[in-house]
C-alpha cells in the first residue's frame, strides 16, 4: 500500500496557495491548482493569472479549443508537475460554453484536445472526468481515453446531470479501473471522501493508484495525515480543538500574506466552518468570526475561545474584548 497516493483535488475558489501549502504540510502527496481558464491565460486576464500557481504543483486547465489550450500551456510562467484537462466540472457557466463536463458529449473533441496538449506540454498530462453527461457511460469514455497520451485519469463518481446530488458511484470507478488495469494509465477516484475511514476503504482497492479529496479537505487538512496512518495500519491521530485553532491561525496568516489582511480574512471565512466543525458552540463561534475584520480581533477572540475550551463545562462567551 506504500505506493498509493492521496491528493488534493482542484476546486475553483478554494485550492489557492495557502490551502495547497497547508494540505502538503499535513501529508497530501500532491496538490492541484484551482481550475484555470485557458482562454483567460492567453487573453492576459488579471483575475485568471492570480490563480496560476507560482510554485510547482499540478495545474488544471479548462477550455474546449485545442489551439487555445496549447497557447495557454506555452504561456504558463512556471513548469507544473502535471497539466490536467477538466472534463468534469458541472457548473452551468462552464457547461454552457461547451467546456468542463460538456466535453463528455464529444469524446472525439476531448481526445483531440488531449493529443494537442501532449504536443506542447513539457510535463505529463492527465484528465479529470465524470461517469458521463446524462447517464453512466464511463466504460466507453475510458475505452477512448486510454488511447490518448494521458498518464493519469481522475474519475468523479457522478454524472454531470447529478452534479453533487446522490452518492458517488465508487463501484463504477473500481470496475473501470479493473477493466483497464493493463492500459498503462493510473486511475484515481473522487467523490464523497469526507473521513479517513472512507478514504482508507477506497484506497485499498488494488486497481486504483489513489484518490483525490475535494470538499472533505476544506478546513480539514488533517484528513491526509489521518488517512495515511490508517492506511499504514498505524493508530489514528485525533486532532484536538486547540490544535485546529492554532493551525487555522497559521492558515489565516498565509491567506493574509497572499491576499492582504482584509481580503485574506474575508476569503478565510468559507474555510473556518470546516476548521470549527464539531467544536463546542461551533455555530456561535462561526457567527462571531464572520463579524470580525482584523487579524488582532480574530486572534483575541480565538485565544479567549481556546482558553475557555479548557474549561469545557463553563458557558462560552465569544466577545473579543
């Protein structure tokens, strides 16, 4: 089981540099950038360029024009570890432009893009897909993908139409990985990976190279370390609440360095729910956090909360003064 990999999945609006860094600190074997527009890169769009990593990691691009994606790869200012094509995003604003999971409706265009990427990419290429667009067609999709020069195939266990509803179909992921086990491709599964025990269960499938964790890692970078320990038959590490707060403060400092104090704090709010999940008076502390606008206010409030966690039976007041 030592060659199995657990990675951080690409998530638009989430997998920025601070999240990538904190997940690597807690054991992620690899991390993905946010989903990046190939068209935005070649147009020199400022917002797009802010999402292009400065450090080496796995980069995911989206688009539907082979030439545009080639140009975008040539303009990347850093050499990524791998370059992935998004053929799985179900968002309406992406799909209506025939990008993301819409590519699953035109497998020949999808293949054309992948071959075009390989022509200009200095690093291995990969593709992330869903089970299909309207219905589960993953076997016919992968049958074509294994003919392309991709090294890795990431499969989310839902169709585009399902979006994020229902349960991810891991049986389909396992079955297709087994069917094409001699293809020379690495298969990774994705979907509903919220606990170390669930990750461990999926990782033990002999035909998967590993998994990528998406929403389960938001505000919970510890999931990588905990999953690895279970996978290696070691005792799980429980992360206490005070340690979670300390890690969050480190993450917050990284967010402020990346985006500035005000923007960093505003952006951090969507992660704080994950860090505070399961803590005493968690809804109360989250509501308090959303009203704070400076690092000093946050530090004082969380210090007081940490002190009061040690007196768990006492009522908790969250006023920062």
